[in-house]
């Protein structure tokens, strides 16, 4: 099965060179003093650099098979953006390590796991894994962009990093998917891969969050209750993911059927003014 045509024209993909720094006044509990949510975002950041490099490799493998010049250009933008995401999150991860988050061990495990995936997975399966994880990053990005009551809880320096990342994930949210469709990746392959990735993603993220809390002496029931209340209760950014996540399983799904370009335009202007 092939996807229906998207209902929105896709935005330009702009590669922005950033240079984020995190100073001594940036607190280790950088999400409104909430240890759990801070550790949760740290857990996500810990996989970004190697994860982005895996995505680049998976998409680049098929670049020469693409006949569409516009998609070729989009792939170049995708690769450029993902490369910069990896570098900026390397900087953030180094800062997290200074705050007592056991990042080094986690980074090594991620590197080993993705190296094994490259050896054992076919290119088609690696691309299916990429589009599944890109869907997760895109719908999480939407939550940050759509809900100031969520993103304004982040310390300003950390907020700048995650909002820039959210804008660019939105700009290129369909690129890997379009490559997958162009090489006839298949409906059932992407659906079954998503089911597997969903289990692995949440298991890894929650386990890493717990490890980070434990290392910092913050693995306490109260912190878990407060953090889960934030993520699932109010404001509930993870609870709000469910409809967008389920849309993936429609045979005619395409990421730009959910047109959220209006959310990124103010941030695109801010980033343009800053550069």
C-alpha cells in the first residue's frame, strides 16, 4: 500500500548552525525543578546523537535510488539538520554529565546497540525503524510547540535547544517517510516495526530515567508521582500524544496530513533573526 497525498505542502528545510551553551546558573532539575521530568528529557537527549547518526545512515543508503529531485533536496536538508542535532545534543549531554547524570555509560550502550542494529537489520528494516522513531520525535515536538504551559517550564537555555530541535523535526518530519514510500517499504513492515519500537522506546526511556534519578539520589516515590502527573495528568504532554501516535496505523497515513506549520513559523522567524 502507498500513502495518500499529504494535505499540506511541505515546508522548506533549513539547516541552521547553532552553538548552544549551558551555564553555571542552569539547574540540574531544568524543568521547573521537577527531578523526574528533567531526568526524562535527559534520557531522551542521551540517545539523540547516535540515534540521529543512525537515521542519517538509513536514509542516505537509499538516496541514489530516488528519482524525485525535490525529495533528493529534502534528503540533503534532513541530513544537514540531523547532523547538527547530534552535535548540539553532544554538548548538552556533556553538561548533563557534569550535573551528575551518568551519561557516559548510557551513550556507550546506545552506540553498541545501534552498531548491532546496523549489522543485523536489513537496510529496509533500518529505514522502517528510522521512520517509526521520527514519528515519535515529530509528535513530541508538536507537544512542545503547541503548548506553552509545557515548554515554558524548561529553563531558558534548555528551552532554546529543545524548541530549535522541535522546529527542525517538524520541518523534516516527512522526509524519511517519503523515502520509505519511494522505495516501496510496505505498510505491514512499518506497522510491525512501530509496534516493536514502541515497546523498546518506552522501556528504554523509563529505565534510563530511573537510572538517572537513582544516580542523583532522586529516585523517590514522590518524584515519580509528581513527574508522571506532569507527563500524563496536567499538563499531560504524553497523554496528548495518543491520537497522533495512533494515526500512524492508518494505511493512508502521511505525516503532513497533520499540518502544524503555523506553530513553527514564529520560531522560524526567531531563529532567522538570531542568525
